[in-house]
C-alpha cells in the first residue's frame, strides 16, 4: 500500500453525484486493498496460500454480508452524514440483475470482481474468471450486496431488526470462527519448557531455535496454523542447496516435526503438516571399524599420559592445570568406562566414592548433562587406580575436576568447552585416525572389547548408559558387583 495506513477517494461536492459514485469508489478501494495483499504475497511479506481456507460460495457471501454490515455500523459511529444518504436504486437494480444471471462476466467483474479477488487472497476460494465457479461466486456476492443495501436502508429508517431473506444467505452453513494465530516460536518455547520439567531437552533450545527462526523467515510469517506441507517441502529443498541431507533431515525437519507432533498431542494444533515431510539420507559408506583399534588406542593413551603443557613466561597464556588434568585423564577414563567425553569432563570430586575395596564413579545429571537423564555408577578399573587417578581426585579441591569452578557458570557449557579443547588437541597431535570420531571412538571400542571378553550386552549398556533394548531388560538390576566384574575383565593397556 506504499506505506499508507488510510485510503481515501473524493466523491465530489454534489450529494447526488456522491451517492452515485459511492459503490464504485468502495469497490475501487477494496480492489486496491486486494492488489496490495497480492503484492505483499508476491514480495514475500505475506504468505497466504490460495485455497488454504476454502469456503463455499454461500459462506463467502454470508461472511461478506456480515463484515460489511459491521462496517456500516462503524461508518455511522464516525460520520452522521452517512445516515442521511439515499440508497442508489440504480446500483440495487444492477445487483438484482447480477444475482439473476442477467449480467456477463465483464459486468459482474465491475460489480463484485474486487470482492472475489479479496477472498482469493484470503485463501477462501480458487475460482478463476471464465469458469462457472467464478460466476456462481459472483452471483452469490451480488445477493450479499443486495441484502446489505436492504439492511442499510432499514437502518436509515431506524429499523435495526432486519434479517436476510434470500435463501442463499438464510441457509448458508455458519462459518466457524477462525482461531487466532499460533506462533511457531512460542510452540518451540512451550515444548522446550515441557521437556525441562521432566529433566530433558537441555540441548535442544540451542540447536533448534535457529532452525525455527530460519523457517519463520523463509515462509514470511510465524503462524503454525498457516504453515503448509508445501511450505516445508519448499524450505527443505532450499536448505538442501547449502546443507547436508543429514542436517536437513535429522535436525531441520525432525525438530519441526517433533514440536508440531507435541502441539497436536496437547490440543494446541489440529494437524501436523510436517508428519510426512522427510528427507532421505544416503547411507554413509564405512571404510573401517567405528572404534579405535588396539594400536590406535595405545597411541592416544600414551600421548595423554605423557602430556606436559608448554611453559611460557606469560601466565595468561599458560594452560590451566585443570585443562592439563583433563587431557591427562579423560581419554583413559573414556577407554575404561565407555562414557561420553562430556560426561567425563563434567565430573566433580564428590562424584567419586569407595565401597569396600571398590572405587566407584557416579555419572550424574546435576553435574552437567547425561543423555539418558539418569545417574549411573561405574566401578573404576584397577589400572586407573595404579596410575594414580584416585590420588589426583583426593588431592583436588571440591567441585569440578577439569574446569575452573566459577559461580554462575553453566556446568554443561563449561564441560563442553573442555571437551572441545581435548578434541582440538588430539587432532593437532595427529593421533586420531580418519573415519573415527575423537570422543565416540571410545564408546564403540568399549562395546567391542566388552563383547570380546564375553560380557553381556545388557551389562555393557548399563555401564555406558544405553537405553534398554527389550522390555525384559527392565526386569532385575545390573548390580555394582556385576559391573565391577565386567570392568575388571577389560584387559590392561601396555604403553611401553
């Protein structure tokens, strides 16, 4: 609308001439509004899919009648001169000709064409000029306009009790009230809150928020009710030009599908339009095993054991002692526990205890983050004790072992920072083979070595924090005694 917030058109100084011009002027204004809406759609500032909210011709006519009747009341409140204007009998006669079918398409276009276009842009019809559907709708709107003129005339005489008499409006199915917009970003926020209540979803806020911001920017609005399957397919195809199929499928589409599924399950949304929008991901061709081999493991563990930080004259550039400890102990802790690297770097002094002769490490959600959400106890391998790990723990101050304990610092974020430093350090040493994830390689190796020692999958899963594979796995407990026996079955590493 070229920045305009109000549209005006002169009707001339003569009252009779103004009455004659009024219907055409209103039609022109409505036509300009429809053109503005179309330009907004084409410019990406407004996204309304034609036919998204389909209504029958009689419903469109009824909606137009009701909205114009409400507009009539607004005008009466704004200007007393309006109630003194006469009804244009010639315009009323043309409307009668219109709904009787006596007018051709050009004449109908002049009468109600702008109204039809407006309802097209609102997504209520797909009728195209030249079709029977378009003429049916045009005739219905002529009925609506004619009935409206009757109500206006009655109101001029002080009668506000008039009702439509034409069967098309009397028998029209009532239009259900449109539900208010449902912001996509708010749905994401509500979903994240619901996960946090049960102690889950700690990482999704950071990962998924940029995805939803990108989707809203792409479709041009923030209303989940207006989101369509086609919107999502177009978004998917656009993102595939710059992102991997795995990222698009497993992060972008999966996050939207999950949030909309939750919204449907919680009666916030009627349908999940993302349910069947998928992206196939090519299977990655593996050229080697996922975990470290015996020789690769020894090379990494030897490098960790022998790590000595570079000494400089500038204390500000010296490696923090806790970072040095993380590089020293994290790899072998991963090797003998199968834990995730972030579960190791978040460990605190209070996460270790001794039961009888067994040293036990407890991996806890409150220390930072645990993917499964539950704590688990892991006995320490004898080689760790012999190497002095528990001496290191006992000599450490209370709190985190591998990062500075700063008040207000998010422990999960701090542990993740240390994890990143360890990964960069190992990559720089050149000890991580191609095709193996620096941290996950230990989890794969732990499972492989455990199976070689005849340890049951259920026991290995309990130690590593993997979910149960069957309902039967939930019966009984994998005791600390069973875990200790399993850990002690792992062979020692020989470095020299």
